[in-house]
């Protein structure tokens, strides 16, 4: 009886005491799965080159942004100048400045077409209205740029979402995409760049100039974007003042600060100016 009881106790001890050799492998199934998943994911990351912090989404978004930049800054092609035209106001570099405030769909157009030129079509507001009329009854969603030069060689103008046309009953038109602008040539000084390369500015670079663009977008304070009659053209208004106003002979103009665009006086001559040259372009 003693031997049988001792044998039973040994068997009981075998089942009730943990085997030290199996202690390291005693972990939950969830923990085992988690760790094995981490190891497999690390191997997958190295296999697809993700150890550099680049995933498939990152690569796609980067290439898309590069495509956008390339598309946005494609050079503008100007169509419509006559070979005999002496005064050409617009250049592709100026177009790049102006279109920064345009709607994205219009920025992407690379062809600008001259619809009216004071030199090519004569000094008449009636002629301007006639030349900017859309050829189609259902015109595409394009933009229009008017550019003016005054006696002091100041360049300024406006962008419109609709072509200029006279209206009845004092009706304004245009939307929040419209804006006024002016542009000046300023010295192209890159002091920081010169110092970075260990050079000092010299007289050779002092003659280089660049365009300084100032845009005045729609403020939303009123809806007086465009107002045209047979005897004048205007953009922006408020407190009895027009942001930009031209007479029917396209000889005299007026520019005042307006609530519509929050603009400064556009002309270098002051609030009243003389029109030396004028052009209207269709963008798109």
C-alpha cells in the first residue's frame, strides 16, 4: 500500500507543478500573433523599400504635386498681335503674374487671344464691345483681361469672368472671381542669394528688373463687380467712386479706391489718367 500511494503522489506532482522548460513558451495566442505579425510586417516593409519612409501613397502624391507644378507654370502663348503692331503691352512673364489670382481652371489655359487693341482696332468703346462678344451662344468658361498703359508708363487693369458689354437698368454683373491689378518694374535684388554663394552684389546685376504684381481681389462688401453702359466702362464701386472707369473714347480714365476690391489708385498719374494703350485678352 505504501508503494502504491507514493506512486500516486509522484503522478499528482507531475500534473500540478509547471515544467520549468516550458515556462518561456507560455504566452497568450493574441501575443504570439501580434509579435509574429510585427515581424512579418517588418519583413514586408523592407521588401518593398518602405524602410526609407516612402509608401505607395507618398510616391503617388509627390508625383501628382510635381505634375501640378509643371502644368501650372507652362508658358503662355500670346495670339493676335499684328506684325505691324508697335505697342505690345503684354508678355508671357506678365501673364504668369496675373494668372496667380485667376481660378484654377483658367490658370491652366496656356493660350491667350487678343480680342481688342487700341492700336489695331481704333479708340472706341463701341469697337471694344463688338470685338469681345463671344462667337458661340454657349461660350466656354474662360476669363478676360484688360490691360491699360498711362502716360507715365504705368500698367494696370482687371480680370473678369464675363466679357464687357453694356447693360440696361443699371445692372451690375460679374462674380467674385473678378479682380483689379497693377504692375511695376522693380530692381531684382537677391542679397541673400549673393551672400549664400560668398559673392557681393556688383553693378552688373543692378540693371536687372522683375515684375512686381499687386492684385486686389473681390472683398464681398458689395456686388458691384462690372457695370458698363454705351458711354463708359467701369469695375468696382462704393461711396460714389469707381475702382476703374473709362470713357467712350477710351482716352480718359479714372481710378479710385473702391469697396468692391479694396484697391489703391491704379494709375501712376493719380486718380485721373490718360489712356495711351489698351488691350483686352481672352484667357482660354
